[in-house]
């Protein structure tokens, strides 16, 4: 009788441990997947902005305001200045003193 009780108790503990492990892995996968999808969405937005900017940047007469207005893809976006870059959406745009685009940062 004692051996059966020990076997049942140890199997119950192992079952609880494996269920806890599966629960942890499921939650961890969900969080990791959410962050991965968010990163993919941000990269897709940056790519969309970059593709929209290419024709404007390729024109030699493009101005700073023209480039910034083209980079604004969503109406509620507000460009802001930080660390020498003008941040619009997912892209940071650095301009020289003449207003020419010299660098783009992600």
C-alpha cells in the first residue's frame, strides 16, 4: 500500500510540474510572438515611409519641408527634433545647413 501511495503522489507531482512547464512555455511563446509581430509591423511602416521618400529625395530640388511632409504617412503624426534628427514616424531624418537630407536613421 505504501508503494502505491508514493507512486501516485510522485506521478501527481510530476503531472503538476509538466502542466506548469507547458503553461509557462505557452505564455512565453505568446509574449515573444507579440513582440515579434510588433517589430515586423514597425519595420513595415519604416519601409513604407522609405519607399514614399525615394522619389522626393531623388529630386535635386527637394526641400526639407517637402521631404518631411512626404514622410508623414499618417494624419496624427507630428514630427519632432531629437539628437539632431527630425523624427517622423519610424524614421529619423538629418538635414544639413542647406536643408538637404544627409542621413536617415531607423
